[in-house]
C-alpha cells in the first residue's frame, strides 16, 4: 500500500493561511489609518497656530513666550 504524503510544508490549512493574510492586511491598514489620523491632527494644530499668528498681532507675544520659553 502506498502512503499518502503531505505536500504542504506548514501544518495550517489553506483557509487558515488566507485568514492569517487577511488579519495581517487588516492590521497593516489599521496602522496606516492611525498614522494618518495622528498626522492630520498635528497638521491641523500647526495650521491653526499659523492662522492665528497671521490674522492678529494681539497674541504674538504670548504665543512666542509659549513656544520659546526657557
């Protein structure tokens, strides 16, 4: 009698392999989304500060002291 040999190197089934790839893909996408959200928030803060400095000169001294205080 001929014995059946397993041709797969891993012990996981093809379905498990697809699920692992999907999980990794979702984690990668979630990481990219989180980095983009943090970047957008930081850019909005910088833009808002720049806009406040351009619109009025009333708070220039206070902003400069806040940013460059020792």
